[in-house]
């Protein structure tokens, strides 16, 4: 199933790489935004099916952006973060994929988010981590 995805990532290269990865998976990236304010505006403009959000932005908060966006319309979302424990401390039920990650880890997290069940912890490990 093709999804319209809004990416919120303050690192330009990571945002570009993530957009390419998602498009290679068959999804449409409707916008790549770098700040909390831009993310909120883009969500109103492009009505995404899914948000992929860096939890901690240099200008604002990805967590706050998601909370604001979801007040007007519930949108499934997956956080990506180098510090997943901090995201979980704030939002215990959040689906968080730890950076760096492999494409298949992100694919599983997206599928489980759309299906309504969070991915198991072992699937959210960073690339190169062994089980």
C-alpha cells in the first residue's frame, strides 16, 4: 500500500536519504521539513497518511509537532531517534526506531504502525546491532 508520508528531520542529508528510502519502498513523500512549525504547516497542507519524525529537532520538537498535528487529525507516526530511551520516557507507547537503522526495520515499524500494533523491541535496534 502506497502511503503519503511527511518526514520531519532537521539533518538535511538524513532527510534526503530517508525520502529516497521511502520512495524506493513505493511510498510518496509529500514533504521533508526541518522544524516543528514547518512540520505542522506541511501536515495541514498535504494531509499525510503517516509521519516519520525525528523526535529532537534543532528548532522545536518533533514530539510537540506530532502532538499538535494529532490534535486536529490523528495521523499514525513513527519516531526516529538516536536516543530512543528519551522518547520512550516522554511517550511510553510511541513507536521509535533507533538511528541508524536498516530499511527493513523501518518497513516493519511502518507496517505495524498502520496495522495498529507497535513493533517488538528487538526489531527497533540500530543497524549492526546483534540479537
